[in-house]
C-alpha cells in the first residue's frame, strides 16, 4: 500500500510506484511508498517486506527493487530503499 502522510492520501506517484511493486513482488507482506520530495515526485522512500528477499544479501534485494522500478527511476532524482524478509 502507498503511504499516507498526516491527513493526506497517497500522491499519484506513490500509488503508481506501489502498484508496480505489488505486481513485481506478489509475495510482499508490506509495501510502503513515501514521496519525500515535498510532493513533486522527484524522490521516494520505499519500504518492502517480501518473501522474495529471503536469503538474499541487501545489495541483491535493492537491485531487485531497482530492476522492478527501472522505468520509473528514469524520472527521479533519488530513491531510498529499505528491504527485509518477513520474520519466520
């Protein structure tokens, strides 16, 4: 799901990125996307918890996210990625 800030719903960019991530990571138990650029869509923070990340190094997890968002990243200035596998 896209994140909602205090008193606001998700931006179009947050919703779009969350939708792409849900498609690319169908086993994700949590997806949070936050526009940290003040709403202009230039920089996002992404948190994903997914079984797909189990037994993968952090750099591999982040590469998976970058690959999933390869088209969207072309229009961004920056991206913060936080990934994890669900606790057993």
